[in-house]
């Protein structure tokens, strides 16, 4: 069974998550291609898809949104999982007591839930190095109000990423996932 893991990443954190998910699925016996959304025109020829993006200002990156637009028919006709990277930090709840991962769901999750019917949508914590960022991100990230909510560090939770990848492998093994 062939699985595509397509990702949009600006500074590498989401790419690392995508590669890790690909490794987990590969170790579970699937034939996996981990690809950049921007590099793929038509995403045909796979039995299942994982699509992920970094979240910036509550949105998936344009490359990922365009990939979904181009491939809506293919994605909605196959088992599909969506993931995003961001937020930063280790807190479980924010200052209002709201679950941090829940609050960091990109806007696209609600929309794609209706149009693509994914089997799962997962937010993972991301990574951020202020010395690496460029252009407009640099201006936004250094605004005092923003700086406080963008702690520096690599907060990716590899055990949660591995567990999610394994749950997808298990789901694909179940009879109803077969094309
Ligand atoms: C300018 C800026 C805006 C961000 N906005 C969000 C956001 O709205 N929600 C979120 O969860 N994370 C946000 N983040 C954190 C990034 O999503 C996180 O660093 C992510 O892991 C980066 O992935 P990448 O390296 O693949 O681009 C933001 C980071 C920066 C620098």
C-alpha cells in the first residue's frame, strides 16, 4: 500500500515531523513518499494521504492550501489525515484555561473537515529559532506582544508524533481502509 506524506514547512520543523511520520509508516511496512506540497502537481497513485503544514497567524501555509485545492478530489476519495505544527512552548492550557493544542487548530481544519472528511486532524507542537526567521516573520516575531508568545526552542513531541503515525498504520491495516 502506497502512502504520500505531503508537507509545507518554512523553517524545517514541519518537514521533520513529516519525515518522522514517513519513517513510522515505512517501519510498519508501507511504501511511503515524503514530499513537499509545492513540488507535487497531481497527487494521484497513492492509497492514502497525510497532509501537514506549519501554522502561521492561525493558517496553513499557502503551499499546503494550494496542494489541497489542486487535489481535492483525490484526497477526499482516499483515507486522509491532516496535521499541523505550532504552537510553541510546553503549557497544556493557556491563560484562559483553554487547551493549547485545541486553540492552535489552523482555520483550515474546520473547512477541510467538511470538504475532505479526513480520518484524523492533529496539531503537534512546533519549533522556533528566532535567529533563523526571515522577512515579514522577523518583524512580526520581534513585536513585544508577539515575542512573549513565541518561546524559542524545539517543542516537537516525538512520542506523540510516533503514536499518531502508528495509529494511522493500524487504521490502514483494518479491512475498511482497503481500497
Ligand atoms: C511569525 C510567526 C507566526 C506564528 N504563528 C503561529 C500561529 O498562529 N499558531 C501556531 O500554533 N504557531 C504559530 N507560529 C509557530 C510556528 O507554527 C512553529 O514555529 C512551526 O513549528 C514552524 O514550522 P516550520 O519550521 O515548518 O515553518 C508562528 C511562528 C512565527 C515565527
